[in-house]
C-alpha cells in the first residue's frame, strides 16, 4: 500500500501571496474545504476556505473555543503574528458567559451612538485632512487620508480632545513598525494614551464610549474597560482604513464608478459592498480551537489545533452559492465582518464612517483620479490584512481662497448619501 504523501502547507505570506492571494486560496481549495497553510515562518494552521464551512464554524460555540493560550507556545515570541493572536481578557478570546458578558458592553455602548453624530464627526475630520493637501493637487489617499481618519473618529468616540488623535496615530504607526525600538515606543505611547483616557473619564464622564464602558451594569474593572478599548481600536482601525482605501481604489479604477464623482452612475454604497465582497479588509483571521478532536468537512482536526477562517477565500468560494459580482451590491451575506456570536459588534458604525469619509472626499475633490495604473497598486505583506501600500491620486488644486478649502465643500448631496451634504456641528463632545 502506498502511503499518502503529507500535505504541503500553502504559504499565506511572502511576495507571491501578497501579489496573488486568490492563487493561494485556489491552492488551499485543492485540499478541500479546509486546507493547511503557513501563516508565518514555522506557524502552520488549518484554514477554512469554503463559505458554508466558515458559517458552520463561526456559529458553533460548543465545538470551538477562541482561547489562544494553550497554543501560544507554538508561536515564536518575535513573530509578527503575536500582536494578533496573543490572548487578552477581551471578547475576542473569550467563550460562553464571559464572552456574552464582555460583548454586551460593546454592543450596548455602540447602540447609544447617534449615527447622525458619527457621520458629522467623520465629515469634520475628513475636512481637516482634506484641507492639508487640497492645495497640492496630489496626495497619497492611504497615508494622508484612509489611515488617519479612523483613529481621529475613534479618539472622539472614546471621549478625548482632538489633540490626542495624533498621539494615537503615532502609537499605532510605531507598533506596526518592523523596528523593535519603534514598536516598543509605539506600545509605550499607547499605554500613555490609555492611562490618560481612563483618568479623564474616571474623573468626569461624558457622552462617549469609554464612559459607557465604565458605567455599564456589567461592572467592568478598570483593566477590563481598557482591554475593550484596545480591542475596539485594534479590530476597528486597520480594517476600516483598508475598507476606505480599497473602496476608493475601486471607484477610481472602474469606469462604472466614474460617474459617481460627477453625475452619479453608481452609488458609493455599491462600491463599499463590492469591496467587502472582493477585497475583504480583514483577509484571514478568527482563530478557533476544537475542544476535542473533530472531523470537520473531511479534515481531522486534533483537539486544540488552530483553525483560521479565510474571509477573503470564503467570499470568493466557487461552491458557496454566492451571488455573482453583478448582484452583490446591497447583499450583506459576505463574511468581511465574520458571522455568528463573534461577528463584528460595530459593523454598522464602520460602514457609516467609511461611507461618510468617501462621500466627503469625492464631493471635496470631484475630479480626483489615480495617477498610476490600477494594475500597479501594491499591497503590504502578511496573512491577516489586505492593505494597499499607497493610493496615489491627482486632482485640481483648491486655492486657499476657495470656500472648499475652509471646510465648505460643494453643497450638492453626494451620490448614495442619505444625509445632509453640509453637516451641522457634532453633538458628541470632543
């Protein structure tokens, strides 16, 4: 009898994967609904690429645990994965009653946000960023816009004055640096920000997420409050920045959307839906561990062995009875925000911020265009995110004397907008 050759893990990192991730997912699918992949040098996990299998896993909390602690000794301490998989006392890594206890704090608090206020905040920070480069006639819409606006909005939603937003941006920029010294400085800067945040809110509550975390009837400790802040920032910042950037890239490189910037052929929401289906900003994540050995879609997974969900692969699964690309606008069945009990609790807020940020930019710079071929756009490496390195754009410079340069973009309502083109002052204290 001939022995079955061992499965060779598909690499979900490195230049080849970064350039053609769908090729990696095709190779994984050759192994079945669940394949074996290397997500970092020496770190091998099972990866779910089938849409139905992903749904089943994400909804089954009896078979699967989110607790990464038993597996942590298999991840090198200096692995770039460590910040994403290291256990914290937050809803990301909790199960059962503890997960429900922490998640309700997040969902209840986000439900208190007024969408009108969040939209206006996003408009205000969009204006701040746009005014910084409007006169130049060119900008990198990743570094100068998409990467900055989520943290500016989060800083306000957590109840901190605007001057703290650059500190938060500096902290996150440092933490993702490959330079250990800069990463350590970024972590220290984040700790200082969190210390200031809690001290300010403990001293005086406000109409903000941190105050609602503190006062929630579930009674979180100060440490637990800050862990929820960290998880919201960590889970929200990068995917939201990626969503804004990838949607803009789609709009500026697809003729169907050109009218959106001038006459309104397709709405912005259509582009966001397509980006969520086809360029999931969180490509692969959601580690699960079986509580006992399980036969999952034909793959034997030992107890405690890591299984990761590929949102990007599941959304493009050829066997998942998914809507075709022409019918995905308005269809929310994609897995970009996961599914089941661990689905993103702030999904509607994230889409609201992305929509407002894109509306503001396209009304402020109605002739914005890419200055490089869409085929020349590149992405950062790594298995977790799908992140553009840059989005070079050009537009007609706006002279300082122009009303738009002072925060008064065209009053014509942007296509796809359901709210006022010119926002009123935000009611959330910042």
